């Protein structure tokens, strides 16, 4: 299991950590209109999954903006930003910030994604900052668990992994 800190204090991640080469488990999260979205809904595409603790914080906002900008430049790549924020808050934030090139999804209901990818911060009921790339056949080709939740992920490595995944 990876060691992760939040504001330099150790936190416990629960769920099943995934590694490059693993097959991604299907999961269910909620869109901003409360409809269910599953990983399998986008089968046949490369998926870049950007995980943030809360869309309303500085680093999370910057991470989501960066991937929103990059989404328009990527062919056959679907980008999801997933947090445990309520779908209503995500919808309001996306509308105010002009986020429209990626899907912002909520794992608030039952943390299904977080448990299956091992990113639930037990102490806070938030998701730990991480990035995953899942190829068109559902294999994880990139996995980054950011060791300090308040730090940025390696954007370039994640984007390169998405560009080269099939």
C-alpha cells in the first residue's frame, strides 16, 4: 500500500490499490444530474481518471482546469474528474468555471470508485489525489497516488500515458 499524507499528516487509504497492468474494476459514480455513470459506459476509449479531494480547493481546481484544457487536444480519450463532492456542488462549480471538456463525477453516494481504486481517505471520507489511465480494454496503464494530497500530480506523465494508451 502507498503511504499518503494530508498536510504532512499520515492518512489511511482504504480500498483496493490498483497498479499498472491490473484490469480496472467497473465502478458506478453519479453525474451532476444524478444519473449513474459507469466505467463500462466508455468501453473502447482510453479513460484518464483525475481524482481530487474537493473541487472547491485550489490544487483540485487547478488540476481540473488543466485536464479540461488538455481534453480538447486528445483523440479518443475520455477524461473524468472524480471527487466525493455532492453532484449539485460540482454542477454549480463547473457552470461557474466553464468546465465543459470533461465529466466531473461524484463518488459521494457510496464511494464505489474510491474503494475499487484504493483512494478513500478513511479519516476524512474524501478521495486521495491520484491519476489513472485505463486503456480501451480496461487495463490500467498508468497509476499515480500522489504522496502528499495537497501537491499536484505529474500532469505530463499522465497525459503522455493517455496519448500512448490504446
